[in-house]
C-alpha cells in the first residue's frame, strides 16, 4: 500500500490523543490537519480531579494551558489544528452522535483527496462517541473508507484492541491491517524523535499521571483501513440511524 495522495485529516477526541496515538504518522506527512472534538471550555469554571492532578485551579485555566500545549505539539509535527467547541465528558453531557457527525462534515469534505484518520474507539466514553460518529459516516456510505489508529494508553488493556476489531468485522465492515509501506517515513528515527518531543509538550497531562506515566506512549503505532459494509443491506444501529436521519439533509 503506497502513501495516499492528498493530505491527512486526523480526528482526535481530546487535546493530545492524536499525538499520543499517531504522531509518527503526522511527522511523516507535514501539513496534516488535526481536528480535536472535545476542545471546548465550560462557561462556568469547574474544578475536576483530573485538572487538579494536572496542576490547574479550574477548567478555564486547564483548557487555556492545554490548548497552548497542543499548539506546541502540533507545531513540532508540522500539523495544523481545528478545535471543535464540545465539552469533554468530565465537564458535562456529551454531544449526540448526530451533532458530532455534522460538525465533522462541516470541516471534512468526503469528496476531496484527504485521508480520514480516526481513533479506533477504546474504553473511554469520549472516544466511543467519536467512534460512533465515524462509524455512522461509513455505515451510511458518506465516506467509503478511513484509517483507524489505536487509542494510546487505552489500548494497553489486554485484548481490548482485538475485541474492538472483531466488533467492526461483525458489523459487516472490511478491516485490514496497514503495513509499513503506507507512509514508510513514519518508521524513521526522525519521526520517532519528533513524537517524543511532541508528547513532552503535554506536560500537564503527563503530570496528571504522576508516577504512572504510561509506557504505552513509546510503543509502536498501529493502523487499519476500514471500508464501508460489504453488504448494503446491513442495518444501522439505533444510534447510527438517529444520526443518519439528519445526514441526508446535511449533505443535500
């Protein structure tokens, strides 16, 4: 599999997930776009345990600092940022799948030559919500295929990646591992060095882990290509159906 023509449009649940999960890919393709879904700041400042562990007094301080960290990390990789205004789960109710789908489609054009790169969707509710959105795009054939990356840190749970891939295959999607012929530059010493520098930019988040900074962050990145269902008649789940009801109007 050769490197894809066009640019990369990488979807990140939070302000660090794309770098933690696929920074060597970003380093191999300067000019990529990283679209963070849960990058909003609560109107009224909140005090949450994770933000306190990261050294912040409240959510406003946390999101200002995390955005600056994200800017430094993406600059080191030559990527540009799009940040959506949704609040992550620690701050309140998640947006609906339909809302996330429509927001992504406002920034990503399925008919252009960009490659959509998305998180596999492991364990964390915010990650699962993003995965529901890209699954809706595939199941409704709004996009024909995308590349998925493992959710760093969450993938360390034994068996969780294999179980998730089995779920996708059972849903009628074509799933195939992507080998190193796809953007071989991501295997270079330069790409690995840039990932280390980019990861370090998220100092507050590394602080929040304390003495338990995940060793998983230094493990190799893995990718799969996922394509639309083999059989057009495969039914949508209730959540996908709810999201797709407004999708036709969005695209018309």
